C-alpha cells in the first residue's frame, strides 16, 4: 500500500517511504515509517548500455547514507532533464539485476496511463532487483525500488526472484482482527494473485493492474518529496537527500496533515503493531473487527496503512483515486475476525467493510487535494464530483462471499441465505500492503 524504506542514520531514514512496518529486520525511522532490510544491489547494472548514465547508475542507487548520495548534477531527477519524458527517457534510468526485468518494465509502460510517465519526472532512477521485497522509495537516492514479483510472466523468470518473505509478514498476528483489501471490477477481483512458489505462468495483461497500483503508490512518494511545481527551483549542486530536505515544509503530506489530518489515536496505535511490529497492549489485543471498523469509518483515511505515516496517507489516497479514475476498479477495505485457519476464507468473518471508500465525503475531499498537488495538470473535478457513495459489506459473512455486493448474490446474503464457504482457500497476499 508500498511504501516505505534504507539502513542509514535515523534522521535520513525519515525520508524513506513506501514499505510500511518496522522491526522484524526493518529499521524504524523518525517519522513512523520504517526501512526494509537493505537489498543486495551488487549485481545491478544499467538496462540500457548506451544510456548517458550507464556508468554511474548502479553506484548512485546503492547509496545507504548521505555521504554516498549523488548530487542532482550527477544524476538529476528525470523531470530536470525532460519536461515531457517518453518511455526511452525513462528506460535510460532503469537499473536491473536481470535483463528480463527491464524488457518487461518497458513493455508494461506502454500499457499504462500516460500520467505514469509524468509522475516519473520525480525520480532519478527505477531499480528492479531480484531481492527487493517490499518495493520502496528513498530520498537517499531519489529512486524507486520495485519488487520483480510484480513483473514476471514465465517460470524461468520467476525462478530468478528471491523467495524471502516480506519482513512484515507476522506483524499484527496477536490482534483479534485482520485488515484486508483487494481491487474489484464488476463484483470480481480485478486481478488474480500468482504466488512465487507456484508453477503457473501469466500474460502481460495479468500484471497491468497490480503494477499500476504499485507505481501510483511509489510515485506518489517521489512527487510528495519533490512536489512538481517546485522542481524548477531545486539546487542541483545538492545531493538528492539534501535537496529533498530543503523542500520538507512544502511536502504534500505535511500540508494534508495540517489541513485535513487523521484523528484516531486508536488507529495510530494499531498501525504501530500492524506495520512496525510493535508489541500490542492488552487493550489493543481485545479490540474486535467491528470496533476497529467503527473507529476507521469515523475518520478520513482510505486505508488503515495511512496511519503508519503521513506519507502513506498520501500514497494510499493517490493510488486508490488513480486506479478508480483510469480503470474504474473499486478498492475493498475490511476488518475481519482473526481466523482459526489462516488459509480458509470462511474463517475471515467481516466485522466492518466497504467498497469504494473513496466515495466517502471526507476521504474524497482529502484525495482531491492530494491528486491536485501531485498531478496538477490533471482535471479530475468531474471524476470526484460523480464518485458513488461507498457500498457496505454484509457483517457476519466471510470476506470471499462479500465480493458480490450487487445483484442476486448480495440479496441472498442480506436475507441470510449465504452458504458458509468454509473450505474455500484464501489468498494470503491480502494480509499485507504490497508497497
């Protein structure tokens, strides 16, 4: 939800975003975000040999402290060099551990909305490496780091990717509820989840939606730290980290916090458990899915990941808005009971949930502000004005059955005629924000 991120001085780590969580191998930052374990980048190289930056990209993207950070003269943000970058300009900044990663990223860029290229103006590079997990953005380098699990198509490609678990995997297991999400189109999941340990293959169309959501999330971080309207005034003699710090008071996240900040202390506390690995208190352990949902419904976040840091608040609002705007996919958000069997969907009983949280008036106003700041050239007034209200899930029914919120299936559930669905498998990817 993708973001947050590098092992360095505490003050510098406050500028890392995109992964969420902490502990369990990650390093907590000063603003409540956390860094994933440092990926091993020694085997990376510029994807385009003829890139004017091919000899320095791998060094600049491996910086783990300010003294190693490249200046913006050495490796400028793409937007400082290209007012309207095309795919070729972006590919000149791509760093990979395996060539197929670059080829795939280039191919899928051609399938994504054009504003992705506009948003890429806010980064110095795109790094795709075999052991990045989860994806993140850091101002130490100004680059986004993408987990290649979002890009593979063949089993041969899949075999080159690390199978290491996301370092946040066990966070929140002691709580009495679970937080779940998914993208939905026409009462069905918008895309299928393919695990790294399976033998299934997939096509390019299977990765467009998940990669789009990931990029909108990570690029929201990049454009939050380097607001588009301020790029022209950046001092390129500074390191990228120093330049980002010089703009700290102008960050979209800080403006959102000051003008329309989140309020729930309960959810801020729970975010420490779910996304940073804090030990839950007795009071937190006792909270039910229904109680947590009530706290969530009364505030202005689109996702509970927003409570992990002000930067994730921005990224989640932007991601959900852009996915709805471009693809008309809705995002489901729910709190369910903690399951007796984590692999069985019938055990995830919804205590609170809805679809299209973006349609809530407070969430919508906050998202409209974020989109206007991060993508000022876009005119989404009609889009926000015409957003439908959220659709409520049926409490007491499991997560999988709650995917059909309209038509006969929904009417059957409302009348209490839904089957238990007790042995249906559960896609456990839903337990983590993937960015």
